[in-house]
């Protein structure tokens, strides 16, 4: 297996100035749906959700996605509220799922294993260490920076970061997460700090300012592609990582993978729900044929 994504499928309530919608979500869902429209060869999704939501797994399987489903007592239930600026979001957590464990991930083995964290206890330090022996671990750090107080989500630092980061091959953070992790708002300085703490490949998504990738002491500046319309930003970071890791798992360099991911984000922003574009549309934006 070249690429595996592990994460909870969630129940999402999305509120924007233009609409309110109820839909499945979470990194696991947006990641898999993005790749469905690009290439599902050698991709597996490992997810966990309650029995009442297992129909979402069957829908994904009917679309050709290879899904391993772990039964949880509850599914994660998020409320995501956006303002006019789609880079700004407030969240509430209305229910939590069981964390992933070494026992229920024992069969995972892949070139790249992407952990779509949603809440801090989704993947323990021991799970990260264990999976690092099965492939290159990629982490979307967002969940480790979320503390639930009642139903409200508040930003906190990643408690185990200095112990965990040396086991993480690829780490993705947005601007707010980057500053929470490192204490600096300078992406270049933040990337260097994360690399000094052990991360091999740092991916910082910076909204309409593009993204910054840092590996082997080299910065790769990836411009954003202007979106035709700003409809729904939910899952945009997950879409970016789906495109980025898809291309990296197939041997592309950071610049080519970053441009591919940025193009997918631009297309995704223009419609509600997961990425619904095509490979041809992505290629048209980047000007590169695969």
C-alpha cells in the first residue's frame, strides 16, 4: 500500500453566511473523497465511527474506496461556524469517538500513513511510535491543538510534541496551528523550529498566501491558485494533504506535489462539501500533465 489515511468520520454541522448544512466530515472523509476523484489505486482508508453511521462506510465502499471500519461507541460530532472570512472558524464538539489503539491498527502498513487528528486523544504517542515502524507517518496536527471544554473547542499546545515530532516524517499545520506550536507567526522560523524538533518534512498551509514546505534545509514556496468562488472551506486542509501526499507517495518532489495540492484546494473552495473536481481540472490549473 502506498498511502493510508487513518481518522474518524464525523457528523458535521457547517454554518456559513451562505448556508447551513449537515454532512459527514473529518479528515478521513474529505481525504478519501478527494482521492476518489483523482486516483484510488493503492490507497486505503482506516476509520472509526458508531454503528448508526456505518452507512457512510458503505457509501464510500460503493464508490470504490478501500475502507477498514472500526466500531466506536459514538461518532465525533462537530459544529463548524465560518464568518465572511473563510480562514476563520469556531467549533463545538457535541460528541467524541473512541481513540485509535495499537491493537486496532496492527494490520496497517503503508509507504505513507497519514493521521487525520481531530481531537488530542485520537492517537497516543505510543501509537505514533508504533506506526512509524510501519511507514512514514504524516500528521495533521490540528487535533493535538484542540482541547474540549464542555462543548467549546479551545486552542492548546501539543503536550507531547517534543517526544512525538522525531517520529513524524511529515507534519501539516495552518497559520494558527503553527503559531500555537512554535510561538512565532513567521512561517520560515516556525518551519525551522519544527525541523529542529525532529520533523523531516514541514508543510504549512497559509490560506490565500499559499503554502510553505521545508525539508532538508530547503524552503519551497507554493503559491495559491485563486478560487473562482469562496463557497465552503471545510475540509480544505484535508484536500490539500490528500493531493500532496498522493503525489509524494508516487515520487513527485515537494514543488510539484505542493502545486498539485494547491490546485485541488482552489477547486474545492468553489463548492459545498468534499472536493468534486477532476484530474483534468487540476492539471489545467497547474499546467502539468501526469
